[in-house]
C-alpha cells in the first residue's frame, strides 16, 4: 500500500465516523512554549484544556511532526526519524476508550489488513478497562502487556493535558529481535499506534522536568497518533523507514552519489550514514518550507544541526561536492503533491541549503587547515585545548578532529576536551543563573507591587497626558521612600500615558509633575511585567514620595515621530513582501522617533533598483493617505482575517490589529499615525546582511527623512556651485569634466613617453664602445624616471651593452 493510500484510507475510515479533517499545523507551533510541533494533539491543546470550544467534537489530521530528542537513534534503528507524519483521530469530550479501541482494531485488521496474530497491545498499569476492551475485540490476553509511566502514560513533557495510553505493536519476527512482546524488545515489536485517553492535567511542578498530575480535565478526550513511516515500512515490507516510498528517492540518490551499496559491507557504518542522510534531508526541506531558517539557537539551531549532520555523513560516504540541494530536491519532488508548501517554497529551500552548505564548507576548510598544522606539530596525543578551540571557535565537529588525528596515527586527549566543554557549559549555566536570579528577584518585586496596587492602567492610545498617582519608587536595591533632585529611580504609576517598550517600539519619554512641586524627567518606559509599566526617571526638582499625585505628560513630538516610524514599518513590511515574495517576513524591528530598522528573511542583497522600487511603493502608498484602523478580535478571527502575526511573539486571546489601508494588517500593540500620509516621507538609507538568510533595511521617516533630503540638497548645491552650473546640469557637467580630465591625462602620458624616448635615444647615441659591447653611464636630472629611462635605452642600440644611470634627489644619490 502506497503511503498516499495509507493516508487516504485513514481519513476515509474516520471521515465515515463523523470526524472532520483539520489541516496539519505548521512545524512552528502557535504554542510559544513548544519549539517544534511534535504531535498531532499540539494544535488541539486548548480544546483538551476546555479553553476553546472546538468547531466539531471529532477531528482527524495528518500532522507534520519534528522530534530531535532521539536523534542519536536515527539511522541506527529501523524506526526512528527526526520528521514524520502522524495520523490521528481526536475526540473532544465525545467518544472515549471503547470506540477508540474498537476502531483502531477494525482499521488495522480489516482495512490495512495487518495479520491479527502479529498484533500486540500494551496498556497502562491499572487500566483494567482498556484491557477488557482489547479482549472484547479479540486480542488474546497473552498478547496484552502492562507498562508504567515511561511507556504508557502520555504527556507533552510540560504542563498541559495528559493521560494513560494504550499502544498497538506489530511483531516483525525473530530476525528483528528477541521474543517476549513489546515489554522486552521495541525493535522487533514495533509501536505503531498510540491511543491516549486524555483526561488529566499536569501542573508546573518544580520546573525541573517533573510535572505532577494536578487534576482532571473538564472532559474525557481521545488523542491518537499513528506513525505513517512505520506503518508504511510494514505494509510495503521493507526493513527500515528509509526504504519506504516516503524516503526512497533520496535514499537511492545517496547511494548513486556515493557509489556505495546498501546495505554496506562494513557491518553498519555505511548503511547508517546512508539512512541518516536520506532521513535528515526530508526534515530539512519541511522545516525550511515552514519558515525555519538556520541560526545559532532555538529551532534555527535544530535545522542547522540537521544540515551539518547530513553533510558530515555524506562526506563519510565519500561524497565531496554539495549534497543538500539535490537531496532536498528529491524530497520536494516526492512529497510535493501531498505537501504543497514544499513545492511553493522549493526555491527558498534550495537557496537556504545552498548558502548554509557553502558556509559550512568554509568552516570545514578553515578548521581542516588549522587541524593539519596542529597535527603536523603534535606528538600524540593532540591536546584537548586544540580540539576544543576548533569546536568552539570554528564550529569544527569533534568527530572530524578524531578522524583526522586517527589517520595521522595520533590520539586526542578526549578527557581534556570533555573537561573544557564541561567547564564552558558550567560557566554559561552559572552566568545565566546569576542573571536569571537577579531578573527573577526584580520580577518578584514588580509582582508584589502589582498585587498590592494593581497593574498600570495604560491610557496612551487615547491621550498623551493624564492625572495619576505614584504608587512606588524603586532603586537598585528595592523600593525606597523618597528620591530627591539628581536621583535616578524607577516609578510605578496607577495610570500611565507612557508607552512601554514592546514589539520593537521604544518606550516613551516625558515629564511627571507632582502636586507638591516635584519635577521628574521620564527617560525611558519599559514593561516590568505584562501590564506593569516601569518608568525610569531623573528627579530634576524637589523631592518625591510614594503616594504623590502627579500630572504625567508624554513628549508628544517624540511620540508622533515614533508613530510615523511604526506605521512606516508596517507598510515597508507589506511592500517588501510584495516585491520580494512572501518569504520576506519580519524577523525583528526597532522603531524609534524618525528612524526604523527592519529585519527580514531573504537570501541575497537587495539591489539599488529593488530598494528604489520598495521605497517608491511605500511612499506612494502612504501618500494615498490610507486610513489607519485599530481593532480588537479573538485570535482565531484575527488569523482568519489574514493578520500577520510574528513568530515567537506572545499574543493573548484578544488581540489588537492594525490595518493601514487594505495592504497591511498586523497584530500589533504599538502606537500609530491616524492616517497614512501623516507618516511623511520614508527614505531607505541602508541595506545589509545580519546573518545567513537575514537582511536589514534601515530608513528615516517624517522630519528626519526631510532633513536628510535637505542635507543632500545642500551638498548638491555646493557641487553645482563648484562646477558653476545649475544643479540639474551638474551630473552632465561633471561627467564632461571627468572625460576632459581623462583625455588630458592620456595626452600628458603620451607626451611624457615621447620625451623619455627622445632622452633614451640621445643616451643611446652617446654610448661608449667597451670590450664585448657598449656602455651608457650617466648622471641624469630626472630622478623619478630612472628605471623607465634605463629600460628604454637598449631599444635604440642593438648589440649587448650595459646602462648605468644615476641621479640626485634631495642630497641623496640614486
Ligand atoms: N499524543 C500522542 C503521541 O504523540 C498520541 O497522538 O504519541
């Protein structure tokens, strides 16, 4: 059965049982606590928790999943993968164990036609009910085993829904391992389908990975996960997931490129590397298609690591040239029909992998040179410090260092290497713990203030000035009872018109005047907690105490200049995507009065023409004076309305949406102009790379853009005055002047050559005959031309000879 038929059989089966198909979520989950989507249930977490009422109580999906926790097993076992498709059926407070079990059995034995005598079942320790139900459908009790938390209790590994589970396993036969059922051997008795009886809730625990069960969910639910690769391997009667039709084209290509046979003849290493290369290439393609880009941390690092492992294993197989583009190409070709995002993003995939592979090649070359030098000098063993520096500074993998040392007959001081690595980890951990400790203590303090006086009422969307009261003053040590002229402290207010830095927009500045004559300059505003604004102030007059009444006034000009930049940023984002494509999504921004910085995904430098196009589109759009509409909605409504949300940003259930005309709609908490044309001109002043696949555009807005133009105009006026023409004619005049200058240079040069030639001719004519030839020996008065002159003389005098010229310059002999 082909994998496309396995998918459609699953969906058909549950479709007939009133399940609605829900599309796979992106591998970048909307749940900010999760690095990558790793189970079909991820997107339904709010439904299980009772936070969201699902559209329909029964759902089914084919979910893209990425898991790298078992990466070491990939390629070594027949069944592990870093990417897989999970088929799942879900019930939200609707059917429960009985249906889930009997349907799973029916689908397996009657539709996928798996041999019922080879199916084994595991249930959670005390789940008698599940065992009864399995026996009811015909599973003999000797093929039902009970397992504990580790195997038969499923949770997300973090606070959230959880429950006991029951798994269906397939006996692949004695050539795969030992007798005794899944409790004994997971390779032979392969887990295929996990049925989770989702009914409990895990809580925060101590945060060290132990999340105790703290209660029950509002309903009893079903969450199942059936691994497509594994089922395909069995139905297609191949040994490993890499040989299924899901991975076969890449699997064959690796063998062709390397000229190695599968299985390899070296007892495992070759076969393992072939499988790893084919398997990882699929994950790489899917991750990039969903918007992950290689980087130094987070999901970008997962991707980078997968790419590097692929390249290293390809080299181990003897493939020297680039591999990733060709391999991910086979993934797109093979799976593009089932997963159209692969086809849509194929160009992006090709570019990202090519750039990353180039970069890694450079790393490897540089590392290899350093390593060769070190090996040349070393007596065994090679020092742990060298291995560590290569790893740490050059990103050069330790495996390669070990290989190279081995071929040179050296060992590596691996203990010293491990100790250095350990020490580095410990240091990083200590530093982050200290930082975290301080930050946590400060947050606790803010939390206590928030609990006592309430959060800040933010009125800055409507006004820039308001009456308020100081509830707390803080210095570095904690809360204080007063601050006087010259002090810098933090102030918490009951109500604040000051925007606190967020979403790239800088915090507001301004003034606080207390009713008893104190004056405080607000130099920055940030968020101590969500909803608690912390104002950094300098006391410039009087003395202030908590409890004082005050008038708060935002520096309105600065705020207006910031709003211009923020609205301009949204329009810039929309126009960049229009010109470059949808992949040019925002990756960061900095919105300041009069200027902005915008980071986005793109793979090559923007040419002047592209920048001009973007700039013109932005300015034309703003000049059309589009209305700016700010509205609120539920998350789902906002997404359905096409609002652009940023990866990694946290949004609550109610979100604020900013529309500028009909081309820009973003989730945003920032402050904006009322109408597009108020943003004024936008002038792009720079474009640069800030990392692989990331570009940055910097621009000036409003009055700053105008001032920039004024400055440029003054320069032009000055140039025109120097050229003595109207500015319009300046380029033409300058071009002609430069041409004349070049012509004059050429003439001068030719005159100089003529003069030198003439001089050389005269010297040659005056040569003295000497035994064996002729001799020119003279002091001349052109010190700069000595060499040119000397080399020209023989042209005017046939036969062998010698030229000796001297000159005097500044009292020295040449
Ligand atoms: N959530 C369970 C799993 O991932 C079943 O879908 O295995």
